C-alpha cells in the first residue's frame, strides 16, 4: 500500500478530472490525502481521499469577485496569487510531508506549492494537467494579440519580483515558465486525447494523454423540444448579465428548449418573466444536460469543452481568457464548433443555427468523442502515478 498526496486549486474544472483517479487508487488499496479547499470537501471525501483543508492559507479564497475575474487574464496578478499561496502554505506543507513521508505527490499544474515542495524535499512527482500540455510547439495555438503581448511585457518586472520571493525561500524556480509549464522530464498526466492535444507527438514519453475524466450524471434532464441549447460560462468568470440577456433575447421566439446556467455571481431571480421555452438556474448537472443537448454555448474552459465533445455536442464558443481561446482555436481546427466575433443576440442566434444546420459540426464532435473513449482514463492515470513509486 502506497501513500499518495494530491494538491489542487479551488476550481471545479481542475478538481473534477482527478476524482475518478482518486477512486481508482483507493480501490487498489492505496491511501490518498487530498489538499484542497472546503468548497471541494464533500466531493473529495466521496472519492475516498482524506481531505486536508488549505482555506486558512490560500490567497485566492480571499479575493473579491472582481479580483477573481482577473485570474487567467492578468499574468502578473495570477503569478502573485500563486506565489502568495505557496509561501503561505510553505511551513505547513513541508512539516506535513516530512511527517507523512508520501511515496508520490500529484499536483495540479496550477497548484505550484505541490510541485515546489516535491522538488524541495525530493519526493517523486506527477503533474496533473487539466488544460492542454504546453511546449514551444503547442504554444502556437495560444494566439496572443498585440494588446495581450504588451500587457505581458509590462508585467515581467512584477513577475520577476515574485519569482525572487520563491527563490529566497529555497524553491528551485528560474522563471514564470517553471510555474505554468512542465519540461520534457516532468512526469505529466494530461486529461485529453492525443488527437485533441495540439502537437501531441512533440511531447516526451513522460507525458500520458489519458482522456477526459467524465463523472456519471446525478440528475435527469427532460428534453421538451426537438433541439436543446445549453448555455453556461463556467463557475469562475460568470458575472455576465449582458450576455445572458442577449441569449434570452436570441432564443425567445426560436422554438428551441434553452437551459441557461448563470452561476453564483448573478441571481436567477433578477430575470424578468421568461419565455416558456427558456429556463434559468444557478447551477445544473452539466453532464446530464450535455447528454441531451444539441449545441453548447460555452466560455470554452477545457473541462466544459471536453465534456461537451465527449457527448458529441458541438459548441458556440465565447472564450474569455488565454487558455479558453486556445481551446476554442483547437475546436475550430477540428471543425467541431464556431466562434462568433460578437455576442449580441442576432449573432448568437445565427451561430447556433449555423451549427445545427450543418451536420459536419456534429460529425466532427463525434469523431473527437470516439477518440476520447479510446483513452486509458482513470486507470491509465493511476498506472502512471504508481509507476513513479
């Protein structure tokens, strides 16, 4: 029996793919400790791991909703949050690992405190990557416009100061790339398929592409019309009332069934009387909805996009961050969705009608789904972790 420690950030899209891996490890008789946040406690414990709370140390949990929306858009700000959290957790995690003596640490690619402590203490390490794997080849898909590049250039001095703070505490970090990417020698689990991952053949055999980890549906969704349009902008940057109103206006007289999930930053009660064909909820069981949906209007986060494609549902994509734009670009390349230039009601309605009218989008989404299902999944991820021990 081995001792395995997981670290993750407080984000459903980063946590959910690991849960079936935890279940697989526990079913094989191994012990798993999972360092995360109270909002994730129930689902982590349900997977069979021993939950360890980081809430008293984490900087991201203390952010305002406005600051939270900057995560993923502002590299300097994101780096500061990651460094602040790493240093706040430093004493606790180092002491815990010295006492526990784990056989392996598995850390989300954004939970750099897990990677850092593994390097610091010489513990075998596996990176858990819920986005695309990143190298100089796949980076070409993450297209930055001129304004993005100017922001990055001006943020470099701030980023360098935060990297120096880590170095002063004994962390072997040379640049921001050490925080946000892995080198060719880092053992890495990537929750997508070789086909969907850009330039997958350029990565070393240290990388395993195990496909998305899809949980079972927990609810039943009734499909009441011939076509079901699902709309969600994720669980983080979803304070988007103008977009939601545009979507309602777009499909008011469409004849489509529309399910709109608005998250916790917008109250579903603020919407005026809704048309009979449109339902608005704070949250829905996304897996259950995608089982029935015909098109998904999405921010194109990696987790949401993978779930959509797993069920062969093409997308209308409205990405908000660098990462989401990269995912959208890959879906465009594979012909499984469209990315409108604007988000007004007319443009959104036209985009949905385009996807529904051309069967090629559905067929291409189904090809990706077939590739996902060929992957080794949670068993392959567990095998990778245990191979390190």
